[in-house]
């Protein structure tokens, strides 16, 4: 992902490399294709940056939320879970 931030706007482009490249592979890629990536990012439409970075989610929490979403399980409060167990 290449982002150009200036004057409250962001221009960006993305290139998928496949498996994670080594440092020498990444250097070689940028040496060969870096100018084209910059041109693509520069020609992309500017989007307001919003002034704030998105809040980072803890990776373990993100994995837990993704697993819940995949299973279709909604989050229940502890109080409702306690009530459910008492009435059995």
C-alpha cells in the first residue's frame, strides 16, 4: 500500500505481491516499479483524510471478533448468560 498524504487529503494505490517478500526482493521490486506506483497513487482521486487515524484493534480481539462473525454468534452480556444458566 502506498499512500500520499498532503493538504488534508490522501491518494493511495495498492499492489499485491503474494507471499511476504524478503527485503532484497522488496528493494528490487521498488527499484523496478516504484515510479509506476508513485504515478498510480498520484493519479488516484484525492480523498479527505479525516484528520484522525483509525483506532487499531488488538490482533487477538480482531481474531476473536472474526471467529464470532464467521460462526454467526452475537455477543451476549454476562448478566443474560448468568440468568440463562440459573433458569435451567
